[in-house]
C-alpha cells in the first residue's frame, strides 16, 4: 500500500524513481479507506533530505499513511527555503486541536547544548506533553530520543569522549517485543552523535525497557511500559551516503573528524559505502506502524 503525500513535495519524484508506491492527494481522495494519520516534527537542518528518508521508511507497509510535516515556530530554518516550509509544513498552533495515530520526532544537531539552552525547548516540551493525549504512539529519533527520555523520565544525556560516528552492530535483548519481530540476532544501524544515555539509568527506570543494545554505541531502542513511547538512539532512516556527506562536510570546514567506522570499504572515503542497515530500517518502521499504531489506534480519532 502507498504512502500519501502532497502532489508537489520534492520527495515524491525521488521515491517514484525508486519504485516506491506513492499516492498523491488527488488519487487518495477517491479511495474509501481509513488511512493512518502520521505527524512528523522535523527538527533536522536539511528538511527535504529528512522528509525523503522518513517517507521511504514509512512506505514499506500494507497500510495507507497520510503524512503531515510540522516545524517549530520558535526556530528559523537556515537550510530550507521559506517557500518549501510555507507550502508543506504546519506549526504546532495549526495542529494542537487535532489527534494523530503516530508522531515522529526527529533528531537535531544540538546535542552538545543543554536541553534548556535549545531555543525551541519550551515549544518541544509543549508538543511532547500534548502527544501523551493526542497521539497513539510517538517515535523519537537520536537527539529527539534523548530529549524525550529527559522530559518524560528525567534521564539526562551524557557527553561522549568522541563522536559516535559510523555503523554499529546491535543485539536484540527481548524477542517477545513486537517492535523487534523479524529482527536478526545481530543487526546494524548508523549513529552520528556527541552524546548518549547510560544503560544503568534506563535499567533503573521501572517505566522503561531497553530492548536493543550495541556493545560499542550503547543503548539503541528503548520502549515505555505502556508502549506509547519509542526511543531510537540512532538513525536507521539514513541513506547510503548520509554519513559520507556529513564526514566530507566537516572535512571541508576544517573540523577534526574521524572517518565513520564500519562504513567505507577498506576504510577508504573514496569508495562507495555498503548499506548494511536497509532491511532493519524498513522492518523497524513497519513494525511500529503495524503493532504500535494501526493495531492500537481508535478507528475514529
């Protein structure tokens, strides 16, 4: 089944070229079906790239999904045009009186700031509080996961001695959890962050369960006791070249940056990276949509 997006969204042409089943609004309105309503709070600088990555991940499902993009009103985006934002994005004021089946809160390149120093922190707190009564399930990614753990459960992030940068192996800690259904014993996912969360802090919280872990990258997937909150510390949605582009961006800026580990063949940045996490990414998002959104949400929102 398709993912439904606005007719003119730039991601539409990219996804169609990849043979992803995309349904534009004009065709979707003719179908008599109750699609899932998914809200994406996009906090990443390159919003078009993130839109495409998440829409691709959400498309691998038999469910019809309507996507609404949202931005924070208290931060001005420097990397996405005003025309694109005004055409495809809403603010919290536009959606606060609506209900959604699912919410995705993306990462953001602000993890080295204290949460209270992020210029949109108060607005994000308001959105996270609103999600508890207006959203069936919320999927937090990277810094968004750290922010959610801190706000909902008081678990603060910790600075890492070096940037966690590369593709790391992970193990499943509880196969009974539907979110991990179909996962291999060992699976891979990209990470790109300067901060993380201590496993013992998560284990000590009675309302949280760590269900996937990396011996190197640390906690990866955490789920709340009521299954309404999912926290994913990495970037399963990343494209093949995302880490490569981040690496060369920092090199061009003259920043001190190590090559992403387990990523370039023979550790050679001039060679095309192998994508070892695609199947895990599709399974993670399709399991979330099926078991935590579709099977839990009321028919009438």
